[in-house]
C-alpha cells in the first residue's frame, strides 16, 4: 500500500471516497477530483473553505483563522489541512452549522479565543491536570 | 465620455457645485456576492436600472461574473475622477473591483457599453503578493493619473499592510507609501491635496477580520483605534491620533468635497461614534467626537448591541452627513453645516437586530442598512444590506436563504428628512443562480464617495 496516500470520505456528499496525497492540502486534492468546494484566501486566513473533521487526523499548522471554539467543534481549513490518516469529513457551507456565532449573544471564554491569544480557563486547567 | 456638458476636457466636474448639476444617475453598479452562501458561483458586478422612465426600472439588467469563485468583492473605485478634470487624455472608463479574500483586482470596462460592462483585465492577487508583499485590497482612489489602493495585510494576511500603486495602464508600480510610521492596521483613506494631507483609518489584519468578528479580540488590540494623518507629498505618516474607547474600529474616512476645507469625518464602527477633525488656525490637526450612538440592550443576549457604524457619507455640498447603524437597523441624516454641532434631521429603519423594521413597504429586509451611495444632487440614497460574508453569517444568517436587497431613500436636501421610496426595491434573493448579497454601489458619472478635487 502506498503510504503517501490516504482515503478521504466525504460524509455529506454521499460518503464518496477519494484517494489523496497526504502531502497536499485537502482543498487541492478534492477539487482536482471533482469536488466543488468554497474557498477565498487559500492560505488559512479566512475560513471560507472550512469543513468539519468527523474522524481521522490532519495537520493544519498554517491555519490562523479558527478560534478554539471552532477548533473544538472539529473545524478544519481545507486549503491548508493535510491529512495524517484516513479521514471522514463534512465539507462546504452545509458543514458550517456551528462555525458562526453572534458574539453579543454568545461570547467566547478566554480559552475559546484564537490560539495565539487564548488563555486556559481555570475549569479547563482542572480537567487537563 | 464626458460626464457633463460644461466640462472642458477630462473626466468629472470642475467643482462639487458643478457635480451637483449633473444629469440624474440612470445606472447603478453594485457588487453582488456568492461567497459564503454555498452557491458555487463567482461574485459579480450587477448593473441596475435606476431610470424611473424605463420598463426595467429597479431591476438588475446585466451581470458580469468574475473569472473565479471566492473573491469577496467589496469596495470599488474609478480609474479617473474629477481630480483629472483638466486632463483631456483621461476618461472615467474603468471600474477597479477588488476581491478582499483573493486579492485579485478586476478592471472592468463600463464605458464601451454602460449597460453591459465587460472584463478588461485581471491583476492576479498572487502577482500583487509576490511583487509588493501586500494583500486584501480595499479602498481605491485615483490621484491624477495614478491609482492607489489601501491593502489591509501582507502576503500572509498580517497587519499593517500598506498602499498599492498602479499606473493608469493598471500595471503594478510597487508600494505607494514611503513610511507607514507606527501604523498598526489599514482600512480606508481619503486625501485633500490643498492641505497636503491624507487620512487613513484602521480595521484589522485580514487574518483577524476575514474569519468573522470575535468581539473579544478588540480587547486584545487586534482591531484598530487610531487615525493617521499623512504628509501626502512625502507619502509618510506625519501624525497619529489615538482615539481610544471613543474610536474603536474607525472605518470610513470622508473629507469635505470642498477642496479648500480641512474638515473631515470618520465613523468608529464598534464604539459607534462619529469623529470630526479639522486644522486649527495654528496649523495643528484637532479631533473631537461629535455623535455617539448608544448601545441597545437585547432581551436574551448578555452584551448590548452597538449600532456598528459601517459606513458614513457626505452629500456633495458637504451639508449632510449620512451613516448606517448596521446592527440597529437605522440610517441617520445630520445637518453638519456647523461640523462641531451636528443637527439630527432624519432617520429611517430597515432590517437590523432590534426588530424595528423587518419589512419595508411590504418587502422583507434581511441584514441591516449597510453600504450607501448618494446621488450627486443629494436626493436619492441607495442602500444595500450586506457587510461582509462571514460577518453577515454571524449576525444575519437568514441572508443565506433570503439574499440581500437594495432600497432607495428619498432625501430632502432643502429641509432635511428622509423617506424610503415606495417603488424602488431590488431583491437579490431572486437572482438567477440563487440568493446573492449586495454591497457597494457606484454610478457611471461619479458619486459622492468617488470624486476628489485637487
Ligand atoms: S480559503 Fe481562506 S482559510 Fe481556506
């Protein structure tokens, strides 16, 4: 078996499966195989391409756009996310049910901010220790 | 295409007073968007019939799609304006329509057939990033035959960005500015050459605002609160005013149209204030807060809702200031004859989160009053409802199904006052490819936010 490739299952597109190169961003690999996906900046800064990781592991070190609440809800940025294993995803705007929140209705806790400014909340510290 | 019969040669008008006498606008160009909607179609430039005597009045009559998806068209600007009035070689012909997310610049020919604009050229965002380390184009102004564009980030979407310089053939000259000083963020700008000044404002880094609005990031200084006064000739920031809590997220910058005036205004979106500045007799710039919109409590939300002043505009005679509270849902008109003592003269409601006007004239409004454009004679204000795709999705998620809309507000330039027009309504929810959103508007003959006199 080719270790450079993994299988991506797109749950909300009829569980269709794609073999993709693990070194390349999922957006490029899936688009090339005919999956039409939204995108904007293509460098991990804008969340237009967000999808939801339902199982598997990815590396999205270049992503700056997601806050920790979005990350905890499983969101990934397909334009920079590279798969580390077989993965199952929801893609497109259909997967954005929890991506957006009204900040006046639902403020973020300090641990839910973007990773560069988040501070651990006392509750999380307890659960982590 | 000369905009008016009295013009000697170049584009535009000899003065703001001449501009006010121009024929009524018959066409509107408005950006329409599919980014963020789930509809996998490019954003487009919609041409709207604004001629009340035409059978297609108040309808989209043509659509120019951009070459690809994902641009997020936002603001636009002309290749030439009244600043070239004396130059017979210049012509107001091309609309420059940037994509904030893609950084692509679309150059659109609106003169060959004004009812069916065509794509003349695309400057690819990757080329801009490679040559200038800039991204996220926003405001466009022409300076004689040069074009400058505020760019909100570097190639990686980090602040402060800078200014892109294009020549009149739409070739990248490089970066316009010589010295950003301590500028932390970039957004809008306007210049007033007789005072050798340009003023620029601050939104946030693209990587901060593009994903949506995390209010909590304001406290982490990820959003702007300063105003920069530039030495225009030297292209360097000369003086920076810290506006503090009264100037959170200063966005649209407007100088008086009168080229001799030093008065200008900026709307601070989040603190929902209008800031006024002018040059005092001793030659020093001075700023003051002149309008303060109170936050409104919401019965179920822990944090009161700010007006969120997303746009301001001055009438061509500099007598009226208009602004929108995108989250509250009102458009206001103030008489600013005495700029330090504005008089509240008019208000209309459409959409918004306070539930004051979910419908106007029996038509559903999704979103709140957002971009506005005023006719040169000051009588008709065209209003659209979408701000920015990710922010729309946070505050007005129903816009995905309903689309945005454009309404017209009749304004009384003699006595003040405003009223939503009963006959004009463009429903972007009914677009052929599905519900779209609509943002900034421009007219072929120039408008109240395009032309500067030198
Ligand atoms: S396209 Fe902007 S974050 Fe992926």
